[in-house]
């Protein structure tokens, strides 16, 4: 597995196009791999997430194969910069995960629940959670099965902060109506409970809408929330 970091240049016209559509960004990320096995392999898949770091849009990609982001540099990056993009091996870090470790984490997710519209004869659909409490509970209920627990502070509340809650609507090729996506970004601190399960979470994603920039959890030393 590989972890890749790419900085966007907001002044480039294609940056606005890519940053404005999860569908377009998904296509650009997937075109970074010459072979199918580079982006999907043995239960591991390519995941991506957009962050804002000091006001700068940053793309993170976790993938089974090493990506080539030359096309993104040419369209939306910094072609003359020393840091066109940065890719590092990820497996050594994953292998070092062990129960009892404490990490800061970031996750952008699609917190949803299944339900029916007002028409009781309609099929079950997914509805996005809207409130902070609903979105918090969505993650807390999934923590144990995904190999971690979220620590609690002195107040007894989970060490968790939600931000960038938004609803996006965008077209999808071949669909007769736009996709509507409810997302939230979680920053918090976790303890590793089951290292194998957490490795699966980090390499296969958490929740739905993984093709659209959701599901990628990244870890950092607990004194650094990024």
C-alpha cells in the first residue's frame, strides 16, 4: 500500500473543476493507475480525501499500487515545484499498529441510515444524518467493529470534533438524476483495540460513498491532529 499527498494550485482553472465535483475527482484519481490491480487488490482499494491545510487544498490517496499524478500536476498542480506530489510506502506503518496504541485520526465520511420515505410502500433508502449528535453516534457505533475506540475526555464526552458538514449534489454519468451526498469530517483521538480490523479500515475504508472522497481514515501522533 502507498500513501500519497498532492497539493492543488487554486489559481489553475482545472483545480476549480476538480475540487467542485467528487465525480470528476474520482475519475482523475482512478486515471492515476495503469492497471486495475494498482487500484484494487485483495480486499484493499483506492481511497481518497480532500483536506484543507492552512487554507491549501490537499488530496490524500491510499492505494495498493503507486500512483502517477503527472496529469494532475499538469492540470491543477505546481509543475515547477520540487513537491509535485509525495508518495510513501504505507505497509510498514500498517504493520506496526498494535493494540493499546493511541493515535489522532481524521476521517471524512458519509454518515447515513436506512429508512423509508413518507410513502410506506416505497423501497428503503439511505438518508444522511444531519445533526452533530446523529453523526457522532454513527461513528461511535462503528468504532469497535473497525478496530478502535474513541477516547473520552475529562467531561466524559468522546474526544471528537466534527467540521465541514455539507451536502453536495453532482451529476453522474448514466444517471437520470444527480447524486446527493451528505458528508462530515471527524477529528479525534482513538485507541487501537484490534490491529487487524483497524488495518482493514485504513485500507478498505469506513462507510459508504468511498468513490466520492469518503471513508479514508488517516492516523498521526496523538499530539498532532493532522
